C-alpha cells in the first residue's frame, strides 16, 4: 500500500503508480475533504476564541471553575460521610 503523498504526487515510479486517473481523483477528493475539515475546525476554534473574550464567555469559564470546586467538595463530603457511617456501623456491633 502506497502512502498518501506518494499517491498524490506520483512518487515511487513503476507500473501503474499514479497513472490511473481514478486513483488520482480519489486521492485528490480525499485531500480536498481533509482540507475542508481542517478549515472548518480552524473557523470553529476562531469562533470559540472570540466567544471566550466576551463577558458571557468569561462568565461561563468562571462558572466552570466554580462547579469544579463544588464537585470536588461534594466528593469529599461523600467520602467523609461514608467513613463516618462505616465507623458508626462497626462501633454498634
């Protein structure tokens, strides 16, 4: 199996390497699809960066941090409560 770039640029020489027009068209379509996806991803990242500079984006970022701290607190409290319950159960036996 030949690599993507060798198919695209006809590297490797030999019989049938890059000479079949269907293979070349398929490679070029794949390349165009990859370029489109990369461009779409870049536009999406640019929109996210612009949104993060707005007051609403900053507020959501702060809310994410606050909720993360809240979740860690809840996990800690569940562990403490479970330990206390376990100790209370073993003491009553």
